[in-house]
C-alpha cells in the first residue's frame, strides 16, 4: 500500500520509510505541510498517511483539517506523529480529523501495528464504497439489457427537460412488433437475445444516457434539444436501423421491427402527459400497420 510520510526531520523520515518498507509498503516522502497537503489532495492520493505534528509551512492538524474539509469518497487514513504526549494535543489532533496518533520517539512494532490497523480500515472502506457503487448501478439499470431502467430513464428525461429551457427533448416510446412471435417460435432465450441487441442499437443511437427499458419489449429513447434535423427523422432512422438488423440467436436468426410514438417535452411538462402523448402516438403507429413512427 502507498503511504505518505510527512516529516520535516530527515532522520525520522528515513527511519519511518524504512520501517514501513520492511512490511511491504511503498512510501511517498514530504518534509513540509504544504507539500503533504498537495499529495493528499492529488487525484492519486495515498490511502494512508503518517503525519508529523510540527512541520514548516503548515502543521499536521491544519493539513488534516483541510483534507477533511474538502471531502473525498475515499478519505485517507491519517496517523499523527507527535512528540507531545499531552491529552490536549491528542484531543486536538483527533478533533482535526486524525484517525490515530503515535507518540515520538515511536516504537517500531507499535508503528507497524497501527499502520496495519489503518490498512484494514482502508480496505473495509474501499469494499463499502465499491458495494455502494454496485448497488447504485443496479438500482438504475436493467439487468437483462444494461440500459437505464424505467425510473432512471424517466429521471433523465426530467433532468433534460429542466435543462432544455426553450428547447424540447424528443421522446420516442418504442415497442417491438409482434415480439411474442419471437418467443413462440425461437424460445424465450432468443427473445432475450433480441432485447439485448435492440438495446445496443438504441445505445448507439441515443447514447447510454438517452436509452432506457421501460419494461418487457418497450423502450424509451431520448434526444436532447439542439440535435440536427427533425426528431421525427432521427427516430425514423432508428426504426429503419432496427428493421435492418439481423439477430443471431442459438435457435435461429431473426429480425424484428419496432413501432415508435414520438412526443416533445418542454421544461415543466408533466411526465405523465409526455408519456400519454407518446403512448397515443405509439398506438396509432401500431394501428397503421407497425414498423413506423408516429407523433
Ligand atoms: P405488438 O406488436 O402489438 O406489440 O405485439 P407483441 O407481441 O410485441 O406484444 P405483446 O404485448 O402481445 O407481447 C409482448 C411479449 O413480450 C410477451 C412477453 O412474454 C414478452 N416479454 C416481455 N418481457 C420479456 C423478456 O424479458 N424476455 C422475453 N424473452 N420476452 C419478454
Ligand atoms: Mg517536525
Ligand atoms: Mg402489446
Ligand atoms: Mg410489442
Ligand atoms: Mg408492449
């Protein structure tokens, strides 16, 4: 693990580095508070730091205070080194945001043990951050296709219409035509494969941000304001592209068509009004023979 050693005294700094090196850590050394702060605020910041109390430029507690103020998804674990043994200083150091402290002159075994505690804390924290990120991803994405799920794409629509001000977000509600036949003739697995392929075509057209699965074989495609040309043409080329895509599955090769209902959403338009308008247009597209775009 990479560890910052911030200590102005050369001899102590070298000893710290060598002790930490012996238990397999790589150290970054600085001899003053400001460069310690710069290292701790860098994007590739070490996850663990041993910080001297008294240093030129800025003292240890002030460095810690600034690092904590700034906030960080993965905050460094900081051990304060101090010659002062007084309770007040320990309280001040911990109050500034240190995780632990070690009195100088330090005992090698104790330093290694405290760094080991720090390493465990950092690993625990990283695991928590990762599982939180994984949960957030799962909560926003459809597991079959990897597209945004219904709630996430509708949130995106709301956000884009808010940003649109005087433009419109074009909304295409897309439903695969006679999709039931794919399941009936080639099986459910093949049906799933078709859904994944359609999803990837939609991603290509709308970006991962602008494509979502509403449920079943129904998708939502968004186009931001300011895109070139009529949104109708945009959705019609999506429709055409889908119709031309031949999809290989384990049980056979198939192609499908889709019908799309288009509606325009301006800032302040209620979500259910947009969806109703798109749904009405989709209904017309189905009634007029499918494989078409209506608005
Ligand atoms: P229409 O042109 O009128 O839309 O006809 P359709 O057959 O596409 O529509 P219908 O609503 O009758 O059938 C949709 C089918 O989609 C029924 C359902 O079993 C299937 N389906 C929904 N979700 C999934 C899924 O995740 N995987 C697979 N394989 N099939 C699904
Ligand atoms: Mg010092
Ligand atoms: Mg249907
Ligand atoms: Mg359908
Ligand atoms: Mg449907």
